[in-house]
């Protein structure tokens, strides 16, 4: 059983038996000549999309490694931005507030899967295999389901953080340098959520003092905006996806931040950027 410190292999609902849904426990072996990999040894990794798209491949078609761990089976959570039905698969573009990635669900005509099951702005959990072609990453989905409880979004981000820290701290304890470009949270590197790390890592002491009278939601929204990857700020939907707050809480928090002259609106009344950091 593979483990990350106290974090052990789990099927996350994927049945490891012989029922056809066991993409975690089933023995998947290459049919081509040469060395074969036993994918039954793979652990299902909870990841953010930023971790999936940021890590560097040492050479084309190399093994996909995140935080120093060979990674193929992944699970991610996000909301559907674009739906593109095709003849052989349906492509969903998924956004989790840290980035976007294409998720391809192959059509099984016998099961009537030609019609997309999930519409735009639906929150979903994806289980699948990470793939890379010409440097572009995508997910070949084994299973996609709608999220009914938004707490699952927050839980997934916490779990992805926990696994990441288990792996990177273990590497540091062994005398190895923390992984770069694979979702590391080391100073000067990219964070696993948004550039610069999620939280107040890039906010100075003066700004922290100005934030002190703000509510917890206000500080959460400000920290997310301060680490936004674009100069135009972040839209309400991005903030909701990245923080797990409701639209009502975000609007209340941004009104508070606007009142303290900490943020300003950019493209519209639901897109904000920090005034200064």
C-alpha cells in the first residue's frame, strides 16, 4: 500500500474489485513490448489544477511526476466552464480557481452517454488518468459526478494540501530539495493554489495592519485577490471557486474591502483587484 506519511492509498469510491469501475485497484498493464508498468501500484492523488499544469517534464513523453511522486491516477474538483461534445468523447473544461484543464469523457454508446450530463457552471468531481501530449496536459476521465455539498470543494483543497505537504516535507527530511514546478510552496516557487502561495505570503506588514479590522471573510477574499494570477483581478466565480465562500459572503466581504480602500473594481462590479500590496 502506498502512503504519504500518514496518508494512505484509498479508492475514493472507485471499486478495486472486478466490477469494471476499479480504475484504482484494477491491474492495468501495458500491452506493448518492453518494460511494463503495474498501474495497480498507483495511488489516487487529490490535486489542484495548478499542480497538474505547472510541473515540468524533463523530456517529452516522460513519466508524469508531481512532488517527486509518479502520478497517473488523479482526482480534482472544479466547475465546468465549457462543454464540447464530440463524436468519440465529450470534453469538459474544468476550472478550480487555480487554473483550467480539459477533461475528456469517452462516449459509451451502449450506455447512452452521447449527451453531456453536466452543464456550464456545474461543480463536479473528476476521477481519471493524467495525460500529456505535445506538452499539453489533460485528464482522461474514468468517472465524473456532480457535487451536491459545496463543503466537498473545501475538503478537496485541504486534502490536496495535506498530501502535498506530506510529500514535500518527506523529501526535505531526506535531504532532498523541495520539488519545483510541481505544486511546491517553497519561497520563490509557484504555490499549489495560485502564484505566490495561497494566503498572505505576499502581503507586507503594513497591509496586514490595514487588514486587521476586516472580517475573516474579508481577509480570505483579499488574500485570494492579492495572489491572483492576472493584473485584471478575479471575477466573483473565480473567488468563489478558490475560497469556497458563497456569492453572498463574497459580495459582503468585497464591500467591506472597498470601504477600507483595499481593493477596487476592474472590468465590472463583480471583478476586483487589490489596490496595493
